[in-house]
C-alpha cells in the first residue's frame, strides 16, 4: 500500500467541518477523531478497490549492447485483466541514467501498454535491472497498491571508441604503404610485391637483373610491408590504471589506444591479441580476426575495471607466452610514474624485448607541466614541487625503458592513441614490422 498527496489535503480540509461543529457546541476532539476515521475508511476503500499490480504481466525489451554516453531506448510492455491507473519505476542503477520521474500507467483490460524508459549510461560494464515497482491507484486517488514485479534486464555498455576519428587518416597512410600505390621500400620484414621499370632516384639495390635481362630494360623490384604479423597488446589493470587523467581514468584511454591500433592492424592484415591483467587475467582475446575483431575486443573490455593492487609483471609475461605465438610487436599500456614502483616492470621488460619489438605507452596528465610552472602562492609552490618530482620520476622510468630496448611513448589521453598508431605505421614503413 502507498499514500498519495491527496490524503494530507483531505485531512487538512477536515478543519472546516470541525470548526463549524465546534461553534455549534460539539466536542472538537470528537469531531477531529471522527474526521480522521472517515479518512481512514476512505483510504481502506481506495486500496480495496484498486487493481492488483501482481496480476499485471510485464515484458522487457532491452538491447544487448550499447556505447558509453549514448542514448539507449528500453521499453516495458504491460498487460493486465483490469483497468489500472498508476505509475511505474524501473530499478536501474544510477549510472544507467534512467529518468527520475515515474512512468504513467493507464492500462485497459487485456490491452497492452508500451512504456519507454530511456537510458543515458555514464559507466562501462554490465547494467542490470532485476525488477520494476508498479503502483495501482484507487478510484479516489488517496491511496493504492504497490508491488515489486521481477523482470530482469541486462545491457552491456561498451567503450565509446572516440579515437575512431583518427582512423580514416591512418588508413589512408596504410594504403600508401600497402595498396595500389605501394611505397618502394626494402628492409627487414618486407615482402616482394611486383616489378616495374627503373626510374632515376630508385635504389639500385632493388634492381632485378634476371628480369632486366628478359625485358631488355632495367626492372626494379617493389616491396610491401609483411602481413600476418602478430601484435600482442597488454593493458595493465592494476592500481596505476585507476588514476584519473582528463575526464576519465587511464584504463579508458588505454582502451581507446587499443581499439585504434587493433582496427589499423586488422586492416593491414596483422593478427591482434589482447591481454588485460594485473595479478590475474581480467580479459583475453586471441584468434579473432577480420570484422569480428573489434566487437570481440569491446565486448571483452566492457566489464573490466581497475583493481587497486600492484601488477605482477612476471605473471603477465607468462600469460603472453601462453598465447603460443611469436609476436612481432608487443604494446604495453601501463603507467610507470615512480621508479621504485616500476622495478618489477623494468625487471620483466628485457624478457619482452628479447624476441619482439616493444612499445610502452603511458597515459600522462598533461596538466602537470603547467602546474609545475605556477608558483604564485605557497600552496601553488608545494603543488609545483610535487609536479616536478612526478615529472622527474617519469623521465627516469622512460630512460630505463629505452635502455631496456623498448620505445616509450607518453602523452595525454586524447593524444596517445594516434601516436601509437603512427608509431605502428612508422615500423611498417621502415620494414621493422
């Protein structure tokens, strides 16, 4: 049972007859008690005559997946044996962005009513609603019945892939390397493409002398980047990935970099493997190629959240070896800001660089440099000193990464994904991948 705002108004309205009867000589307390009893009887009659919400059948229609920060339309279909007037509230968690107001229910006997519940999700992962609360209003509008109806709905909120805007320009550069206008390069990790006549300025080391003898003119071999290379992307889900950078956390930016690189590598014909781990593997994608790659990646990434523990890099290296592939490129997306905390990572790094080219990407707070230069007040001086210390620690870790034979890229959450994609294309163009 529930009460509406009409009941207090009705009780307050009883002051008029109580005053009139009191002037006529009646006992005020008796009149007031009688009015309250009448109101209670009206409430009881309203509840008794209201339709039973438990007799209403509720069916839910929810999309299986949606992108973060996008508008999602969900719906509920109600059908009952009696006329019903009331309201309904869906039990989505606050991060689903459901409207605060109740849906208005106007149900006719055996006629379905479709209610729309729009969502605006503000967090990745699984969003669930296990039930709805249905209210049936009595004919007087003073009170009604309320029941919980179990009807489960689940929607997986995927990473938004905002870095997609950088993809067309990188695909155009990729087509210059491997397409109708193949770049004439030669070096380690390239494949023979075709023959064409020699023109001034070409590398004489690419002249095919046998083809020249057959054609009667100087013929040149053209080369293209190799395909079917294996790229392993490791996302650190430890405590450093929980740090806020920009409008989100580091883990979100690392996912954006992964999706952009994976889309580019899949177009180039390479195989992408993903491992998200700290002390345990939180997500893993391997053996998926082509058009199925990006859906598999976002589906695996969606429920993963940062864990407030240090990452076991020895275990991560073991998981990478379990992929049973010989990677040509390993991309480690992590944040090693403190030299003392990076010892485990730096100790494991030579094991990665021994057999593959390694790229270490770090999402940094680009506002630290500005903060280090601002020293107007005492508080700003202390913050500037802390910022300088953080930048100095990060620089030492970057030097150690380079000394271990890996490439280190550090940039803001919006700038790091295209930089990693550009470095991938540079390695392709140089014949190192």
